[in-house]
């Protein structure tokens, strides 16, 4: 058994998880950069508002109490929040 307290399999699982997360992030960035006009603030705010509406039940009050315009300018932080939400949802399903 190699690796620390889990062996090679655990190390490979960790690498696979990291690669999957990186791929998902790159895909989301690609879609956002392709379909969302960076100069259209109204479109960005509308997208964030739609996101809030769809995931309201899972969003922390800190996010919901922040104006959508904030996340429209810094959507990567919203993406990080979304990742955390997905972790919670997946944990509840198991």
C-alpha cells in the first residue's frame, strides 16, 4: 500500500476529483464567456437574478441579501458558492 493512510486508490480518487472540478469550472467559464456579453450589465444581473430564483432554497442568506449586481460583476465568487451548494445537495442525497 502506498500513499498516506489510503493507498494509491485514494490518491487517484483525489486526483480524479480535482480534474473533474477543474473541467467543470473550465466548461462553465467557456459557456459564460461565449454566451454572456461582458459589456451587458443588465444581462449579467438578469442571469444572477434567475440563478437566485432557481436556487433560493439552497442559498445562504448572506448571498440572498447581496444585490444581484454584486455577483454580476464577480460571478466567479457565485460559482464558488454554487460548488458549496452542490456539495450540500450531494451529501443530503447519500
